[in-house]
């Protein structure tokens, strides 16, 4: 009987050792899972940021196109030929901020022949 008890005690110890090894492997697996989930969350946040930036860029481009179309709609049909010039619509933005009387004297006060 004593030998059988020792054999059973040894098997119990082996079982506990196996449980401890399994528990450590389980804890490592849980930590690996936590790290993998955190990485996925960071990557999803980065993807969301890229998506938002793309959406913002598209929205800005659409607004620019709409503004350009509105500006073109306000121009007289022969505006590009008014001074024998042919300007692209984006060039008209260069005229923003000019005083309202600029077109009364587009040479800015320079009178031909008065130099």
C-alpha cells in the first residue's frame, strides 16, 4: 500500500505541474490575445484617420469645384476676351481682395502718356 500511495502522490504532483504549465501557457496566450487586439484597434484607428482625411480632401475639392463653377457662372460670357486675355478660371482667384474701383482704372492709377 505504501508504494501505491507514493505512486499516486507522484501522479498528483505531475498533474499539478502540468496544470501549472498549462496555466502559464494560458496566461501567455491571454496576453498575446490582448496585445493582438490592441494592435488591431490601433490599426483600425489609423484606417479611420486615413478615411477621414480622404473624405475631407474630397469635400475640399468638391467645394473648390463648386466655388469655381459659381464664379464662372457670374462672369460675363465674353469676360475672358475683355482685355484680349484668356485666363483659366483658377486665375480669377488672384483678383480677390482688389478694391472695388480697381476695374474703373485697372492700370492702378497709371495713365498712359502721363509718365
